[in-house]
C-alpha cells in the first residue's frame, strides 16, 4: 500500500493517483484536513509500529510499502484544552502552546516513520533554509546572485550604487488573508522612492542583485533525473521581475530545455547535499550566458512543468512509488497499444 | 548582436498541408497559416541558421525570408539564440492512465438505462469526460436521478444535451449550480439561438439551439468551430484517432459501440460489461486510425487539430474522409 500525504485541493495528487489505479496499486490519500486518530504508536527493542485511524480504516506502518509526501501535515491531536475548564486565560494559552509543541513533535516522529519506507519527499526534512541552500550551492561551484541582508537603508543605498537590486523574502512566499482579500509578497525591484518610505532602519531584509535574465529555468528533480523547462518571462514587462505575476491572456512561453551536463552534475550534488530526492529548482540564464541558481522548493508545482513539456511527471512519480521502470519501458496493465 | 539561429518555441509546431501550412501554437491554443515554402524551411532546416538558408536561396528571396522570420518573432512563435541544442522539440508521446477517457450516452423516450451501473463502469475504466445526449424531453426529476449519480466520481466533466421544454427551462438553467461536473448544457429545439451563459462567465456554458437534435445522425460535423488546439489532443492525433480513441458509447437502445452513429454493436449493456467490450481487440481497432491514414485528411494542414468522424465517411470507406467535412485541402477552401 502507498500512503500519500497531501491537501484536498491538489490536482497533481489526483493525476498521480490515476496512474496508481492504472498500475493496480492500493493507495491511501490523507489530506491535511482529514482527522487522524492515533490508535497506537509503539516502539521497543524489536522495532517501531503504528496504527492510525482514518475515517473508517486503519493504516498500519507494516502494511506501507511506499510514501509520498506531497504537502501538508498529519492532522493528529486536534483536541485542544477543553473549553469548559475554568482556568486563567493566560494559563490556557500556555497549555495550548505546549500541546501544539507536543503535536508538532508527534507529527515529526510519524512523518519520520513514514519516510523510512520507499519515500518521495520528506515531511520533516523538507523544512530547508533557503540561505543555507545558497551557501551549499556556492560551495559546489554553482553561481549564485550577489545578495545582502540588512536592516539599514544606508547599506541598501550603498549596494544600489553597484548594481540594480530586487528584494524578496528570506524564507520565501507569504500569503495573508484579511476581509476576504488575499495579500502576497512578490519579488520587487528596489528604487529610491521605496527606500525613502522604509526609513533609516527596518526589519532585516534580503536584497539581491537584479539579474539580467535571458530566460528563467524551472527544473523538476526526481531521484537522479532532471526535467528542465525554460520560461521566457522577459518578453513581457508584467512577468519580467517575477513570473508569478502571470499574464493569462498571453502566458509566458514555456518550453522543454536541455541542461549542460556539467551543471546537472553540480545540481545533483546539491540535491544530495541538502538532501532532497525531489524538488523544483529555480535558476536564471543571464544575458551574459551564465546559469545562476536561485532556490530549491522541496514541494514544487511540478504540473506547471509536466504538462507544457509533456514530461509525464505524474506517471514518473507513480512509477517511482510503485518501483516500476521509467515510463516508456513499462505500460500500465490495460494499455492497448 | 544578432543571434545566429531562429528557433520555433517547442509549443509552436509546423504542420504541412497540400497548398498551405500551419504553425500550431499548442500552448496558447491558436494557429497561423503560413506558406508551404516557410513550412519547408521550418521543418527541414530547423533550427534555422538564417544566413545559411539565405545562401541557398536567390538574393531576391532574402527580403521575403527576413519578413517570415520577423513575422514569427513578432507573434512570439519563435526566438533567436546561439544555443539551439538547448531547446529540444516537444516529445509528442501520448500517455493516459485511463483505458477509457471519454464516453457518450444517448437517451430517448424508449431508453431504459441503469445510470448508476453505467457510471460505475465508466468510473472503473477511468473515464474523465462524459457526454449525455437526450433526444427527448426529460423532466427535472429524471435529470436529478441521473446527475445525482455523478458527484464524487473520477468523471470530471459532463456535457449535457437536452431538449428544450418551456415548463422546465428555468430548472434546467439551475442544473450547473447543483451539479459541479457539468461543463456544457445545450438545449436543442429551442425557440431561438441564444447563449445564456458563455464558458467565460461560469464553469458551465449554457446554450439554446433552434436546431432539433433528435437522434445521433446530427453528429460528425467537421468545422473550424470544433478545432481543438492543445497539447494532449495534438499529441493524441499523431498516434490515434481524434474522435474514437479511448471512447466508448452506449446508444439510446443500450448497445455498446465505438460511437452511436456506427452500426456495429459489441453487445447490449444489460448483457455485457463495458470492461469486457474494451478488452476486445476489434473494439479497439478504429482507435488507431490516424489522420495521416485517412483519405484527403492526410494532405490537410488542419489534421492534428481537427476532430474526425468514422461514423459518416465518403463512400462509407474505412479510411474515407469524414462525409460532413466541406474543406478541400487541395484548393485550401471551405465549400
């Protein structure tokens, strides 16, 4: 049996499941909002085991052959301190904070047990630090963009004298929601007006050399194999700084791409160093003909690479999970050609 | 500094016809008509080393060549690069996890279908897209019994054809809100032609048609209206039939067929399972008839974006051109 941890609205999960069904492979899909009942988690000198209740079935660790961590978390210990108990509200808050830590620890342990199986993705190790990844990439001889992190506008001014800058999150993308409006942070170019607005000091922020892009690369990685896609975001002013400002009328050209072998070797070493057996790598190919590494996302939107490039990544993932040979050599059992 | 090679974006694919050609943009879903000489250059000399190509052409053609490449660049069909080896062509392999991807279910006043059983079987086969065609008036109660069986299934889109009925029409318009799987609702035999809701305005289009569609013989129309320009259908059309591949149909009488318009029945739905039929080799035989094999279509520039029809063919030949197609690729004109 294969266990998939994901979210309810993830369409890529459905497409991978279609292939698991075609391969006649039993699976359990756990969405992060599905309540997981901790019936028993046990360990002794003979080993570890668990039995988790999910709706009307029980999942035992011993029955699991493969695990795919797509995204989300195991929704265990949903109970908080009973509302009726008459305690000091400050104390209730402290107790609930403690319970939350207990929950995270248990989630991490269950995630670890799942990842001891034949696993794609890792629910604990996926928490990678983007700045550390940049450090690892640089150490492996992969070009990175020059950056500075500072809380002083004087430093930003100085850096801006040298080259144009962009600013983006140190950790990554934020999404906020208030009054039914969604707010997100995009990568933005830095200019004098913006610096004036910030005042002389502010929250420590990341400033990065604005790369002169020829095109961008989104590279999906799956256990030793790279699936690169080039994104021509520079033809359109709307998408030239951040291609996530999608132009739906005239979407950026996206095409399959071939990476230089030398670069592939270095990226392979990087993925092993992090370590990740799957992820989406973002790079830029500059007007100076250089490949510049930006980041790796352990949880990637691989559908946006798979479909336009016809890479059949959903099938490749299902084959990985069922330990089948790569696609062209292994047809599903009822295929007709 | 001008780069050396002109390269088509991999999603822009030239298709040569007898008198003229297309560049099909399978990403943005559009195409451009181009002369055959340009299609020749784009297929035989791709990536295009333009100065080398010019050297093979008389000087008076150079301006035209430049115009061609400017046209393609301006419309974002291609770009200039010094590294064409980094930009491979799209792999046009077709893969599907479903043994049946699409199905047709016909209904008239004598039909006695067990919808739950049919949908269960389609679900098992992995069917994604279902077309239900009702030639006779259906009351809302019957429709709820039918459509209520479709929630929580792998069938993700349903096109519903209904006969217009004055008494029920407002209830018909409510159906898309109740059944999220509906993507198209067409009412035939309507008082007038009218778009009630376009596919941009909601997840389901609602259209009234004056034409009476009272049986399966109305199918098989070939027209630019039915062109389908996307990568899955383009790649499928390279290898398989662009109408019948992985299709199964249950006609109004319950006969299991490739298509309700085709005479051959592979058994009755009450006696045979859809799976048993799908496993028969002769059922799958027409799946492999590509447009490259069909008479006339094989010379047509629209062959990979057009639908097909094997139900009504010229001279009723197996490889005959669809009878309801009025395009002549040898003149480049629609009749």
